[in-house]
C-alpha cells in the first residue's frame, strides 16, 4: 500500500498585493534552497566516490552466474551514482551525539524514493559503512541507487563519528533513534544540497541485526514516519526478534558458532551504564576478564570469536545456564532482552520476511514466529511475503536476500 501523503486542498482568495508577496517569497526560497537552507539534523557531508551508469551494469553482471536474478536489477540500471559520507545529530540517553553514515544518490535531477539500509552485526570500526564504503556489500548497495533510489546507511552509534563509545548492541531505543535521524539527515542532504530530491516515499531493509533494526524501526515509525514521509515497504532478513527465546535456545545448546553475540549484548549495556551486571556472573574465566578488551573496535566478529569458545558450558557459567529463566540475579538481563525484542503488531505496511532454513546463527524459527505473530495481531496475510532460502548459512544468504529485496522494491510504483 502506497500512501500519497498529499495535503487536503483548500479554496481561498487574496489580494493581488499579497499574491505578489507570496510569489516573491517562493522565488527567493527556490533560488537559495540548495545553497543556504539551514539544516536541522545534518551537520556535514563529503563526496567520496562516483559510479558511472555504463560501468554499473557490467559490475553487477559479475554476480549473474551465482545469482541470475540480478539480471532484473541490471535491466533497471538508469543513473550514474554519487556516494557521500555524512554526519548528523542524534540522541543517546538524553545527550546529543554526532553520528555518521553513508549515502548514495542518483546523479540526476528529479525526485526519488529513499531506502534506509540497516547493516548486520559488526564489532570493528573499520567495517562501518562510512569507513568501508568500497567493500563488496556497500559497493553493491551504492550501485543500487542506479535503479532510482536514494540509499541511506547509518553507521549505528559506536562507529564512524561516534566510535569513542561502545556500540549499544541490540538496544532498541537508540537504534530506532539513530535510524530515524539518519533518514531525516539524508532528506535534508538531498533536498537542500544535491541535484536529486526525495519524493517522500520510504523503504526499509536490513539483514541479521539489521533485520531486527528494520522491524523495530517499522514498528517505531510505521504509523508516523519521519517528516510525514510515506512508508512503502520493509524487507527484514534473518533477524532475531524475540531475544529471550533466542537466549534460552542458545543456553540450552552444547555449542554456538558466534559466541561473541551475548558478550557483545551484555558488555554494550555495561559500558554504556544501561545495565548493572557482572561479567563473572555470566561468563567463565578466562573469558569474563578478557571480554572488555575484545570490544575495543579493533577486532572484527571472527577475531573475537577466536578469543572465545563455541562451547556453551565452556563460555557460560553453570549458574546462568541453569537459572537464566528464574534466577533473580538475571532479572535485569531478562528485562533488557525483553525490551530489545519486537512485539508483533497489526501493520498496514507490506513486509518481506526472509530467512534460510540452514541458518546456524539466527534461528529460522525467529522469522516464522514473527510472521505468525504479525498475522495473529491482525496484519493481513496478503501484506506478508515470506521467502525461504534452502540450506544456506547465515552469511551466505545476505546477497540473495539483498537482490530479492531490491527486485521486490522495484515492483512498487513509487519510483
């Protein structure tokens, strides 16, 4: 469902003098719009890369052997693309923070819809979108602007311009806030400074942590999108939406291939004074004392995993394994997991839920549970598209999901 967001029409009369005054004011505003407008959220922007339309199709075709569906995106390539890093104002726990992100835009005049992309779990500063804009994933996303989209990618708090703080991993309030403010900053960027304009239509997409961030943002802003934008659709890939269930399942397992997830969740809250819980209560030595240094931004996901263990009884204390669900000492942790979860609701926005049934990191049941929950809450089944990737591991499904998302977005008539 696409909402036009058009204001009601009114009929009125005015004097010739007043008409001339208004015409002069509009002309003055139009003349200075791209040069003198005072931004409210955006604080800076910098051009970092350009892609030419003639090369984008050839670059995308490299992936056609593995992903033949990408031909549908190549056929829609129309524009050259410019890529910018930006800084913008946001809030964390009531204090202003300067956040950052990456923006790609069609290098053309005209009005275009905006896609807000939320990336997956990342622990190292060098992999933030505004820093790693030439990596495979972000290069592909940048090139998607050639299909006629403005694409926004927040770094999240703890990365880019805010890398002096530890990322508050899976913290819903700050995540939805930084996503919403990024959207506002990009809207200001294009409407006030660049050739393209934003036409007011908004798409959301994200994978893994980004799938959760997308679902949480859709819940947060779905009925009232930023700056009266029209929410068109959202694509959520392999997100963990029900974190208490997720934690319980992991603690009941013998091994887990991404042991850094839970230390990240807990340490991100401890370091930012969001939760008071001791690491030795949750983790065995030598891991408990080493965890703070592992999350200093220099180590990437797999490097942190190598400093931990995949053995659940080896990493976690017997206390948390046995008493996680009922122990009073873990009440604050259970509260944080519940507050970070996304409660299904009745939405009128089309949602694509995608997940691989071979996902070893985020359980396939999380997406099934979200689909069932949305329907139970009143969401029409016709608005939910569920896409299963057969047998792919968590990271293997990222590109198939991304391609499917853009193709699905292209089916809407907002471009």
